[in-house]
C-alpha cells in the first residue's frame, strides 16, 4: 500500500513538474512582452512608416503600456512625452486645440510619439540606435555621441534594451498568432551605431 502511494505521489510530482515547465515560460513571456493597445500603436506605426515591433518595444520601455503614468520629470503616457515636446509635434501635424491632458489618450499619445520618433529617424538618416538615443536623452545626447563617442549611462543602456525588445516583438508579429512567450529566446546584441545628426528637433 505504501509503495503504491509512493508511486502515485511520484507520478503526481512528475505531472506537476511538466505543467510548470510548460506554463511558466508562457506566463513569463506574456508578462515580459505584452501586446496592449495594439490598434492604437499599430495605426501610429503605419501612419509614420515605423516598424510596429519598434514602437511596441519603445512603449514597453517607456511606460510598460500604462497610459496614465507620469514620470518624475513630467513625461506623460504610453510613450512618455513631455508636454512641450508633444505640443511642438502636434503643431507640426496641424492638430488644433491640443492640450497636455490629451496625452492620456493612448491613440493621441501613440500618434505624437510615433511622429516624434519618425522625425528623429529622419534626422539621423534612419539610424534606429541614434534615434533612440535622441528619444531618451534628447538630440544633444546623440550629438555628443557623434562628436566624442560618449553617452550618459542611462541612455546607453536604454537604447540597447529597446533594440533587444524590438527583436522579440518582431518575432512575435512575424509569427502571427504565436504568443509572446513562444517567441522568447536569448536576446541578441544591438547592431553597431552609425549615422548623422539631424535638424528638426536638434539643439
């Protein structure tokens, strides 16, 4: 009888272990690479000709998809836009009646953030790494990098993380219905940096 009980417990333990092995990566992947506000972010990516995977990676890095979040510096919403920057972008887009409170609207925030990122990509000759440096640390950070190869530690870490996350989202979206967890694998190192500084939001 005891031997039978031990066999049952051993089998049950094996089943539990298998379930954990199968489910934990799935749960972790869905948490690590969520796909939220897909309609709003995808529309913004399409309008400004930006890879959807890059915009999702940027939103994850900036706000973790929290539309209501405000940073200590005052950056707002999904793409953590400073109200003054957002107002400047809105003016260039011909958006009349823009108010800083509009940044809590995911669709507006994503659109303005994508427009700003597009301006940076155009400024930096489509160089994603430099554009991300500019998005995080301001054009001055990218300009200093081009001048002497130095970056603030936060900006250096930031752009590499976004590139790594963009790789994951690209895998997720390229495989259609596949869940984020099924695309999780060893992160790739970002490519080297090259490109030129630009004009639009330059300092």
